[in-house]
């Protein structure tokens, strides 16, 4: 695989993860404000919203081929994850 293609896949994966973390900061701050946190993000929701917007912009600026590869790998990952968890979950196995 060419290094530029690999770099684009790493970029979109990292940006997507960062976008999800920023979104979860907002959600957790308002749904579970009583949770103990070792680190608090300042200026919530402004900083997480800016992070979501900038990450989204950078993701959108990537080529369509990168998006197609990302979606395919994402679907493959979901299939592997849920197939594995279906047969290896502690909730399914008797104790």
C-alpha cells in the first residue's frame, strides 16, 4: 500500500476518533455531571464544538477514495467485532 494512501487512512481514522471523543465530552458533561473526572475540558461546549467542526472540516477535505476505504474498513471492523462478541461474550456464556 502506498504511504500516502496509508497516511490518509490514518488521518481519517484519527480525526473520526477525535470527533467522537469531542462529542462524548459534551454528552457526558450534560448527562452525567456528577461523575468524578481526572481532567476537565475548559469552556465546554465551546472547545468540543470547535474540535468537532475543525475535525469535520479536515475529514471532508480528504479525497472520496479515502472515505470509501474508511467506510469499508469501518464496516469490516463492525462485522468482526459483533461476530466475535456474539460467540465470546460473558453475557451469552453460562457462568
